[in-house]
C-alpha cells in the first residue's frame, strides 16, 4: 500500500479494515532505527505471519464475485517492505528469509535483503546516497563517489541501528535521529493500578512516556519551559472553570485537579477514566519537544463525546509543529479533524486493504518506486 501523507492525517475505517496493521507497520519501521525490528517481527508470529495471506493476483471473475477465490502458488521470493518518502531524505527496507544454514534454530528470523537512503521523494539509482545489499553497505563521499563503509553487516541488523556515523554516512545519522524522535501513543491505562494514577519522583520531562507514569512531571515541565497558556486553554476548553496544579511532597509529584462545584481538588488517583485520559493527551500533544512524527491510535477511548471536539482542536494545534497521524473511528473526532486534515478512509475488498478513492482524479496515488534487490 502506498499512502499519501500531510501535516495532519486522519485514518478511519471499519473494524478489520487494516487500521491496526497500518499502526503496527509504522511502529516496525520506526524500530529499524533502534535495532528491535527483528524481535518485533518474531513477536508478530514471524515474517510469514506478516505477509499478505491472499493470492498473488485476482481473476476478473473473482473480483466480480462470480467465482470463489482460489489459492495460487506465489511467485518470487519472500519480501516484506517498508519505506517513506520526504523532500530531503527517503528510506526503504526490504526484509526476506535467510539462506539455509545447517544446525541453526534461527532459520525463520527475518534478514535485511536491501536497504536504501536516497535524496528526494522518488527513488532512482542516481539519487541514492547510502545503500546496503546483503552484508555490504556503501555511501557516496563528498565527490559523489561510492565508498564501502561496511562489509560484514549481520543479516538481522539494520544499517540505521548499526552505522549512525556522522562522518562516513551522515545521511544514516540524520535519518536515524529523525526516526528515533517518532512517538506512538496507544491506549493509556486508566484502571486503579494504572501508572498514570501513581505519584512519582519529579524530574524534568519534556516527553510524556508511553504509559503516562510521568504525567505530573510532564505537566510541570510544560508549565515551566513550554506553552503554559496553551496548557491552561486546553484544560478550560474541555472543562470550563477547571484548573490543574502540580503538588510536590518529599520530591514526589502529584497532579491536582480543581473543578467548579467541588470543595477540594481531586488527585490523579481520584479522577474519572475520561478525565485522566484527556489530561494525558494534553501533556502528550503540548510537548515542549515536538517530534518529527506523532501517531495516536484510537485516542477517543473512554472519552465522553463532548470531549472529542476539544481534543480535535488540541490535535490541530499540535499539527502546527509536528506531523500528526490519528487513527480513529469516533464520529465526533472525525468531524473535528476531517476538514483540515488528510482524511484516509480504509476499506476491504476480498480481504485486501484499500484506500477509498485512491486512483481517482481527486485522490491520486503518490509517486513511489521500490529499490530493487
């Protein structure tokens, strides 16, 4: 699938249309920069579990529904490919199965067959800056000539994770830093034992953690070095008259939520699930250290419908400084975002994920070309 992206992106679709697969694919692409992609593929059931389960091609009768889909022998080597295009540096990685090795118990581990960084949005050999074929990696020097920078890359390692050399391959270093800044938030816990309900030792926290355990520290960091006015406005937009303070006790930080009509403030342990999750989204979206990309998976969970328009406004503010990707099926959030976002609606045809309208005059397929093995 080739997906168009903008500054603010809204991905919708029915259950089973492929939204979660898209989310996991993005996470897997990000994990190439941290060296954990192989273990993540194994956790998904191995590379064969991630491949398209349908036939290599459909006949006309199968597409028309006049004939049941028949299993066909797939042609060509196993290939699991991820990549993205940008105006400056673009990247693609191609995973496959390793060559048979006697007496190994890791014969199903995915290996990197091809890995390329190029300049501009569309790959062409003349635009390639760094490339990897098997164990060898080469990069262009300042004169545009190829120099081999590694000859013994392990098949399970990405060059992003192993060769972040700002001198010999600055493109690898720059791209790795950008990808490592990507953030993924998926279903904050809000049960009574949730990390976000516990007090924690307070330290400066410009980036809210994935589990929200450092909510109070992240909130106070925004107050001191971030958009304090935006923080107060986001609270007021969702809870008119409410105010949030951070209370320090013996080095531990607690969040205190004061709302009209209450005689005392509520601690984070006492907040409703929806209120706690909304405050977590405020802290995540108003980060003082905006990432290159932020991906939110079904952020509407446990939120009252009245909170979705304020959340949409908060997301649009975040998209002014970072590329935002929101996966949702909540009508209120979709309505709040759809007019000012790149709305991608996923559908299914014979088990295959499709983008509604892709290929029409109003929704052209983005230019993309995969580097060959």
